[in-house]
C-alpha cells in the first residue's frame, strides 16, 4: 500500500472518527433534504406515518390507538399493540419537548445512529478478526493486529456509506436503532466469550442490549435462544449466569404485557403482529409465487368474513389469523414449501426492476448490488478458515454471525419477505464484505509489487 495510507492506518481511531463524521453527515443530510419535515409514505417507509400519528395520539391522551381504521386492521379508537412501544416513546419524548417536529427527530436519530453503527461495526469486526487480543489494543496500532484494524475500518466505512442504512435511518421507523441494537448485542456477547473473568456488569449489559433490541422489534426474541445457546457453548459459563440477562429482558417486556392484558383482556407478551404477518404471507391468494407488496385493501379482503363479523379486537384477530395460517399450511404443505422458496428472489433482490421507482432501484443497486460480490467472497474466505476442531469452530464468533443470518433469513422466508426485512442481515454481511475487499486489495498490491520487482530485475 502507499506509504501515506500506511501512516494514516497507524492511527485507527482518527480514521474511525472521520468515518463517523461522514456517517452522521449522510444520515442528517438525507433526513433534511430527502425527507424534510413532512410525514409521507416513501418506498419502504410507510411505517413512519403510523409511528408519527401514534405518538400524537398518545400525547393527546388517547393512548396507543388511532382515530381511524388503521393497518393492520385496527378499528378507530381501539387499542393497538402492533407497533414498537419503545420507538413510539422516542418520538413522544422529542415531540413533547420540541413540538411535533419530524425533522428534528430525523436529525437526532441520524446523529445517534450515525455514530453508533460504524462504532459497533468496528468493534465487532475487530473482535472477530483479532480474538486473541480479547478486545485490547483495539485502537492502538500494532503490527500483530493491523490487519484486523483495517478490516474493522473497512466495515465501519461500508456501514457509513451503505445507502440502505442511511436511507432507512433518516425515516421515522425502527431500522436504524434496531440494527444498532443487534450489533450491540453481538459485540457484548462476543466480548463475554473473550473475557477471562466475566463481570456481572457484562451480563447486565447483555440483558439491557437484548431488551432494547426486542422492544424495537419483537422478532429478535426468536433469535435469543440461539444466541444464548452459542454463548453457552463458546464460554461454558454457569447456567445461572444467564438468569440476569433473561430477567432483564422479562422485566423490560413485563410492563407492556400488563398494558396489553388491560387493553385486550388476554395475554399478549409484547406486540400483535406475528399472526397478521404469518397469515397474510402464506394466504392461498399467492398460490406458489409470493408478491411482497399488495394494495392495502387487498390485505383486508383476505381476512375471512366470519372473523371480520365477530368484531374481534386486534389481539384476538392476531391469534385467530395465526390459527387460520396454520390450518392453511397443514391443508397444503407442498404449496407452502414452494411459496417459501419463491420468497428467496424477493429477499435477496439486488437488481433494478421496472416495478420499482428510481429511489428503490438506486438504493438497491447502490448498496446490496455493489457490495454483494464482496460479501459472498468474504463469506467464502471465512468458511475456508481452519480450526483445530469442530468444537472450536462452533465457538468462533463467526458461527454466531452465520447463525444469525441463517435463522433471521429462515424466519422471513417462512413468513413474509420484504427487502427491508433483510437489512439487519446486510449489517452483518458488511463485516464479511470488508474482509473480502481487503483480501482483494492485498492481492492486487502483491501482484503490483511482484510486477515491479520483475521489471527491475
């Protein structure tokens, strides 16, 4: 590499600070120029209309409800638990202090996520590719960890400029905070495996990170058992060590479980969206070819008339639709299998489409499309890495990342698929892209040096 670049990389903290500045500027710029102070339904961001209106309703004293019939099928002035309580609370705090100013919420969100996401990508990538350091010397240049620092800086840089990340972070939806929460969980879990004497504080931080991430999107609750299982295998702590993080998660969910029971007269641990998503994602209307987005009215028409006639509340409808979905699948499991397979193309779509607008096509091709080859190459390189035994391979932090990508992808292929639902997986793939990209750069420079030596001789 050029000498100037080598000197620059010997100060990884300074480089990371520069990356973070770029990350923040891109997110804030997108929030100000592209979204502005208006609430609108742009591609993939309709949820911000719901979160904005829900926050205003709570502030006006109506509780978690809408003043008109609302997605996914909630009657006017009836309680809803479909949306993240934590994110709604974030907007309520901003609006209560500064008034209903979406732009200010976008800017604050862009600053927080713009700082936290590259920072966590750097930390996690460094821990993965320099496990022997146990997280030490993360920002101190040493030849032994220089390559891990370079991979980590590339991961942070890709995360900073990845179009999907700053596009969704600028919208008033959970994506930016949720992805940062996932990275926080993984960074904490990996740090626990690399700590000789794990302190109670680390288990508490893990529980806090898990709780916040789950409150942003309850789907992560499904991955929590896999995470704890991997953590047990990698660290072999006493099983009682898991009591604290699990207890913290339960305590953070419990108030909303109580609220839901009071609102719906039945136990709903957190949100009412799994039944709706599972039913709509596997309805016979698709046959064996899934369609990611249908007109909103068509989703309502899918609900059986006998269920609509019963006047069920949101929680009751969610449970009823889950039962209906299971009956549909049991009646024709072959169709369900083919339908699930058809979701693969929608989930991993990286090419432009005539059915998409310019914004969607540019975001898709300019992020996943550009970096996918490096992601695949980086995955290939890590899978080729040798370990002393299968036990050591399973204990590797790389296995945690593989596990998350497989489980998270599997959940969406079996239920409902949108490109936006893949973005958390993209955040993990960024780490592999950085590894693959650095390897290719090193190969190019090695060939150039070899060619230079040959020419001189």
